């Protein structure tokens, strides 16, 4: 840093000497372009060399090479077998959407079945359609964890939209994928969530998201644990139910489907997570 400062002072002295030699004989003032640097400008040299503070972006952006969780296999292992399973799910969902546009909520019967991981990985493979815009929404206002998976700010988000304190454009975050966007949950007290998701504003936000994006995916709380998914489902209309193999009981699944149907939510698919396949070595030839 000292070397930079000395160089700047030397340069300033040389410019001052040259200016005095070339000054007009009649004492006319020099033009601003020919004036030597001001003292304040000369001292700016060391400040330029020091690390500058990172500017705050107008809209928060998630780096494509940032702190993505290893659970987001569709980001870290784009050619892997699990990512291909998510692509197969994408194909099945789009088969029922002739115009290529869809809006789904993703829920589970109980906690810990993998709905949030499924939701986020599905959004990542949906974003591979370069001619379409995809947005994933963390609408689990009780225990939202999508922001942590993406290494992104958790607010402002859905809660702020429903409270009317923010507009949609102020809450949506860009990601490292040009056509993938993220809307976090925001921050709200748990006791307020039930009343908040039942407001008419949720239907308005959902309608706006449908207009502005081709693929809209909501992550919601487990349907058997909270009424939020059923309430939100009235505005969304269609659902994916995520179940964990060898853990979710049949009675639990039946209850989840009944609750979704009671809210007029169509269950368009069931995703089974934590499947394990045993393939003998002599049969495994394709990689």
C-alpha cells in the first residue's frame, strides 16, 4: 500500500512541475483538463488498492457457483441418475400440459419425507427449458428452508406480500440460471401463519405468478400437519404428494389424499423418495 501511495505522490509532483513550466506567460488560468490532480484525488490511490465493499444488488441474486446444498443433485450432478429421474418427472407433468405451462404445489403427508428437496430439484430441471420462465416459491411460512438450500436471503418473501408491505418485484430473487427465479418465505410469527395464508391476497399473488411465469412451483407444509397446503391449494389447484419409501404408512397417505380432495385440490402425481435399487454387477453395463 505504501508503494502505491509513494507512486501517486511522485506522479503528482511531476505533473505539478510540468504544469508550472508550461503555464501561460500572461498568467491566464489553465483549463480544467490540464490541471494537476487535486490533493483529495491523489489520496484516493491507496483507497482504490484496498478491497472495496460489495455493493448491495437491486434484486438479490443467487450465484450459480454459490452455496447450493449438496442435496440439490440437479445442480451438482446434472448428468447423474437421480437428476434423470427428476427429468422423467418433468416429462410426465408436462405431458398433461399441452401449452407447457403449469402451476403445482408440492406437499407431503408428514415431515421429513423430502418434499422440499423434491420441489427444488424439480424446479432446477424445469429451468432447463430455456424458452420458459420458472419460479419456485417457499410457501412453508412455518419452517421454510429453501433459502438455506440455495444460500439465499430468506426475506422479503411471501409473508411480506400477504402483509402488503412489499411488491412481488421486490421479493423475487434471480438465480444463477437465467430463467429460474426464487421467492422466499419471508419472516412471520407462527401464530400468524394460519390467518395470513387464508387472505385473498394469496389468490392475487398466485394469479400474478401464473401470468408472469410459465412454471410455478409452491413448496408447502405437510398436509397432515398443517392446514396451509389445503388453503393454498384452493388457489393453486393441482398437487404433487411426496412420500418416503418404507416410512410413510398407508393410513397416513389416505388421510393426506382425503384432505387435498376436500380442499378441491387435484393430486396429479405421487413421488416416492429414498428408493433403493439393487443391481448386480453383472447386469450393470450402462453408465
